[in-house]
C-alpha cells in the first residue's frame, strides 16, 4: 500500500496517473493548502520542501518527494514504463527531466505572471509565454517521428501530459502544434489517465486560480 499526498494540480496528477497505470494499491491523502497542511511537521517529515506530491511506500517503508523521483521509484518498483535496457531507459529519463526542468517551470510561470502578478509585467509574461511555445516546438518536433516521447509510452508521458492539459489555463494554448495535439489525444484516451486526472477531483478553473499561488510550478 502507498500513501499518496496530493492535490488537484498538474504535479499531483502525474503520480495519480502512474499509480492507476501501474495498478498499485494506494490511499489518497489530500493536502489542503488553505489550511497550510503542507507546512505541518508531519508532512514536512515526508516532503521536506513542503510541496506535493509525496508518497510513503509502506511496503518498503520509504518516503519519496518530488514528482520525477516518485515516478522513477514507482516504475522501478513495478518494472513498468521505464525500460531496463540502458539506451531506452536513458531516453525515458531524458524526456522526464525535460518536463521537470522545462515544461512545468515555464508553463507554471506563464500562468502565475499572466493571472496573478500585480502590476502586470508584460516583459515577464512575454518571456514565459515565448519560452513555453519554444518548448512546445521541441515536443512537437520529437512527436513528429515518435508516437510517444521516448518511443514507447512511459513515465515521461505521464509527467508531461498533465501540464499540457492545462495549457490554456497557463495562457499558452498549444493548438497550433499538430503532433503535440495528436499525442495529447492518444494519451488522454487511456482509461488510467482519465482516472488519474481526477484524483483528487479535478477542480473548477476558478478554484484552481485561487489555489495556484500556493502550489509549486516545478
């Protein structure tokens, strides 16, 4: 059994998708940012950075924080969605790290600066929107020759999809990138992805806007 500490955010959905895809038994523990539960000593003992998602794997008595580290742990635990062959494995980790270092941070900042920051900083908004679109181009070019980011469906796709799902919310639509849109349709059609994107329950845009300042953009 795995305890999943999460909330209704792109980063949280990465792990709920993975747990659903891998068929692992887990208990959902929703972290309430308004009550500052992410700063409680109990949660900080599991996630020292005070951010979701985090897990406690009771079988191995191991706590893991940071979504990318969690995905690798779960893939290694189950032997699923992360190849053992070195070249294929490196490709999955490569695209997983691309999401962690580029997709989430840039799209997240695009959303924060365009929706919340006062006064509006046009240069900052333009910078993060332009960088997000450049990143879309990198993904689109990759997906012109591959069905999935690392060739076969993997934790790299699970990490990237939730952020692209919220592209419009972040103020950077991706409708012009046909290969990216094709990939999104393919990933979204997976039943485990559909379930994972509603764990915790997917909240309204207005509620998500209200919460976003408390949530990491990594």
